[in-house]
């Protein structure tokens, strides 16, 4: 998607602090971190939002979560705990319309998030 900021990061057209890449997903530091650990895990395939997942793409959700789990272990926050978040559309707090999973950790999280 030509105007998608995360597609541009995936294509290497704009910089990001990339921490993990495989043929399906890319993980990088959030530009506006909300916690000591705040990574974004995105599928390389462009989907606007989580509600666009269907039977042909649903496995991507598992790959995002599995990558988040592995990165949490590698970053040493698996034991203390972490949060995996996917925002959907405006009321859900989504601001970038390329499906992404937030990995947040390194401090206690509050609930409800507000
Ligand atoms: P969301 O609100 O769920 O759509 O989260 C989008 C996140 O993306 C938000 O926490 C800020 C982050 N973000 C926006 N633009 C950029 C960027 O150009 N680079 C990086 N690394 N993160 C970005």
C-alpha cells in the first residue's frame, strides 16, 4: 500500500529500530513508547485492521502472537508479565491502518486501560 507507513518500514523506505524479521512478520520499536518495552509486530502482508482477517489470513494472528511471546521471553519480561494489544478502528484507538500487535511490558499495566 503506497501510503502506508508500516508498509514503508517493511520495504526499508523509512527507518525503524527493527528487532526481528522473518518472511511473514516484522517487529520494531514503537516511535511513541508507552512502556519500557513497547514493540510493534506487523505482518508483511498489508491488512488494514484486525477485523479484516478471514479464513485465508487468520493464521497471521497466531504468528503475530507467537512472535510477541518469543520477543517477551528474549527481552526478559515473560515472567513479570506483558500485554499484547490490537486496536481496531477509531473507538478501538487505532491510528495506523496496517494490522499490528503491540507488545507492552517492563512496568505494571493497569486495567481498564481507559
Ligand atoms: P495504534 O494506535 O494501535 O494504531 O498504534 C500505532 C502505533 O504506531 C503508535 O503507538 C505509534 C506508532 N507509530 C506511528 N508511526 C510510526 C512510525 O513511523 N514508526 C514507528 N516505529 N512507530 C510509529
